[in-house]
C-alpha cells in the first residue's frame, strides 16, 4: 500500500487550487491526510468552520481524510507515521518559503517535502486575495468548491 502523505494548510478558505493539489497528491500516493492548521496567533476569517469546509470540499475524494493540526507539523506527522508532506507551489515567493519549511521539518524529524506546481488555471489563486475580494462583496464562486461558495453566500461581512 502507498504511504499516507499530509497536505497541510490554513485553508481560509479552501480553494479549487487546494483541491487540485490534494487530488493530485492522492493520485500519486494513494491516500492523503489533509491537515487544517490551527495557530492561536492568527485571526482566521472562517475560524473553526474551516475544518468542516475542507471536509465538505473533499467529501467525494476516496482516500482523503481531514484532521486539525495543533502544534508543530513535524510532530503531527511523526505521531501518525507520516513521512512526507505535499505542498503546492504557485510562484517564486512560495518556493522560497516552502524550501525553508522543508529544511526545518526535515531537520526536526526527517520529514520529506514534495512540492507540486500549481495547475496553470490556479497558479495565481490565493486565499489571501479571495478573502479581500469577499470582504468587498466580490464574487469568488468560480475559485472555490460549491460548499465554500454556499458558506460565503450565508455570511455577512463587517
């Protein structure tokens, strides 16, 4: 059996670009655990709802599970016997950050990192930009899974 890999992120919100990376990781490795990060230092737009939104977005993907990450990613993986993480790359700044994280995680526990280039149609997609557009009442439905689009439609923005 192929090993389970982790696809970690804050997923605030999960986008079609994220779902594409998760799907491709599952196709490569057989099964994927999607880790939704929790950092008490961050203020998330969707808060704890992010876990349910991720679960809904990947519900139709066999071999994909979702869990919350609280603490160091390397420790989370070590506790579960996960030996590799899969991350998506959009452009230069992503590579610089992900390379630093890959070296740190490998140094901590030997965790390997696999970097997948974003699909062409998702290469400029960013949760940060989507949050800004949402707050200004712009339509982001073509960039997010249907369950996320429904959650956005139900929200009122300050």
